[in-house]
C-alpha cells in the first residue's frame, strides 16, 4: 500500500452503502480514469457497488451487517478489515478515517444517499468535518454530487453536449449555508449561471431555498464563498 500511496496514487475512492447509480457512474469517463489510478476502499455493502462496476478494491472494511455476498479469499484477495457492529462511527466514516491515516487528502465517496435518513444525513455532515480536517471530498451517488466549500472559489464546468430550454446543461446546482450555527456568516457570489449573484448574497436558514435550482449557462459557472457552504449538483 505504501508504494501505491507514494507513487501513482493521488486519490482514494470509497464505495459505501446506500443508493448508488452505478450505471450512471460507469459512463463518467473522468471517474473511470480516476478509478484506474486511485486507492479504492469498499465499506461494507459498498462492495456491491464496486462489484457492479467491476472495480477491485484495495481494502474492504466494515462490520458486514449489510453486505450479502461472499468476501473474496485467497492470496490475491484485497486487504479485509473486520470491525465490530457496535462502534462509535459508521463504516463510511471509518473508511474515510483509514484513507486519511494512509495519507490521502483527496477523497471521492460513491453512494451514501437514500435509504435510512440518519445515515444519509450523517454522510452529508461528515463532509463538513472532513473539510475542517483539510481533505477535499466529493460525494456522488451518480445523480447528485455534494461538496463543502469554505472561504474559497469553485468552478462548476458545463456538461458538454447538453442544452435545455433556458440555456441550462441538464444539471442543477444549489447552495446551503452550513456555518451559521456557530455564528459564521455565509455569503456567495455566482456568475456563468441562469441566476447570477454579482454581489455577495448572504445565505441563512431563514430561507434555505433561496439558492436552490440554479443552472450553468456559460462554459462554466464560478462561485465565491465566504464561510462554510454545501454545494449540491443534481441531474435534472
């Protein structure tokens, strides 16, 4: 593992449980190229999604209370880490912690939505913690993508070859304030989109739907954030 982490490996990809549109993810050429180079972890039933995409994990971790298949065996089997079902973290969080401990700071989490609302919400809130730990993380279920932005500028590229009425590209993006519970002020500007925000606009919980359902209309949208904001992209 050390050789892979120090050499060609730049990212860790974590397959986790919950909803995962493996068919849609399988058509993402950029993700396919990343998977060929990344260190891959399957967290419990996330192994089913990895198998559906014909991806061989480097590590399989979990209490295996939700994976119903047969774990690989033999000399060429991936590393397998079994953990107790009664623990203080979910299998998703554990997989991310292992990735951080092994030196990865760019993570892609595949799956993790749908199903039980508590696990779904836990995964979204966990993205905020990972950001504070210095990790850059994208969570995607194939139909939705989640990122936490903190005092930074972000670029959302236009999906090529798609134009909807009104000039959108078939994906929506939405912004939600995360930091205000701790007294942090959250503002955003946005350009290259259907509903531009040329001057900083404050996001708050009084109207959480204010920045919902924007669309990229230029070659790319550019967003500048102060404070901590959740960015969600969703297929139309």
